[in-house]
């Protein structure tokens, strides 16, 4: 994908030199179709998250999976863009994507560990209350 508008913007921002500028104009140097990549990434995420929906362990887990998936993809795809908002040497969208990915994944792990411990404790309590009391008397009054 190439355009004169992109070439002009890149040249004015100092991201390319005159040789690269002419390569963009003649079609030999282009930019990535990041919107297309993002579309494919989101469709793939939709399919995977719907598959994992059946295995969710706690309320909100699917939303956290989405934050992690989308954030990770956003972080990768933003690295290919030529018109990113920069804060010093960092691309803001990459930082936000990384935070969403790490935060979402961490909360999924935390939620699953919490669910596992809670269900294990519930099984232990259930097993405790179902054990027969060996000191109960039988119908004829004898102790065991």
C-alpha cells in the first residue's frame, strides 16, 4: 500500500529520506495494511474466545481474555504503523496494548487460581460433612 499523502507525511516528520520518498511514490516501498491485520487478529480472537467460553471459571473471565488478546495484538500491530502517537521514544498505543495484555492475563491467572482454591476448599468442606459419625448408636442402642 502506497500513497503520496503517506509519503509527504513521513518526509515531513523526518521518518524517511528523499530516496525512500521516491520509492513510495513509484510503488516500490509501501506501508503495512494494519487495519487488515487488526481485522484478521480480531476475527481469530473472536473464534478462540468463543471456544474458551465453554471453559470459563468465573464471571468476567471472557472480558479479561479479550483485553489480553486485543492488547497483545494491538502492541504487535502498532509496531508496524508509521503514524503512531509517540511519547518520547515509546509508541503510546503499544504501551497501552502491553498494559492491557499483561493486566488481562494476570487477572485471568489470579481468577483461575482463586476459583481453583475456592472449589478445592468447597470439596474439602463437603467431604468433611458427609463422613459418617462412628460414635452414633444403632437402632438397638449399641455403640460402634
